[in-house]
């Protein structure tokens, strides 16, 4: 398994080294293994996890608290998927699927709430734009 230094992780994730350490401190990122000298050694999973955080922050506009919730739900979902894969009885598989569905519902609700807020903001901007355009028309022949 490849190990990456924080400089490499920063380049690939688009984050600063300070932000990566901060996310680790907040619990958004699992602490990496360290060398005897204390240097952090990240895995591909750390990098992929950071990319998910960046997407939640940039694409979805999540706050740090929302990202923490999103990550917690994501980890819960991964854990449930692993348990499901190891379950052989139908009743237990059904129970795992129901729990996975609950986790997915929570993530979907978070995204829907964010989309509703964005739609409201867009509608407000459209109303202002219309008023400005109408005002400009008064001054143009």
C-alpha cells in the first residue's frame, strides 16, 4: 500500500497542509500512521476522503459542522455496507439494508435542504435582477 507525505496529499487534494491537519484535529479525517520521527503517512483512502470533504464544502456549500455530520453519516454507511457483505441470513440482510437506507435518507435530506436554500437565494437574485433591468429600461430609449 502506497504511503503519501502531507505535501503530496496537499497537492492532490487542493488543500493546504494546515487545512489537512485542521481537518484531522476536528475528526473529519482519520489520523494517519506516523513514522518514528512523527511524520504523517497518508493512504489513498485519506486522499479520497479529503476529496469528498472538498466536494461537500465546495459543491454543496456545507459548513464545517455540516461536513462533520456528512462524514459521520458516510462512515456509518460504510460500516453498514461491510456488515451487510458479511451477513448471510435474509432477516439480517434486510435489517442491514433498512439501516443503510436510513443513512442514505439522512444524506439526501442534507443535500435537499442545501438545494432548497440555494433555490431561494437564486429566486431572490432573479427578483433583484428583474427590478434592476426594469430600472435600466426607464433610462434607455
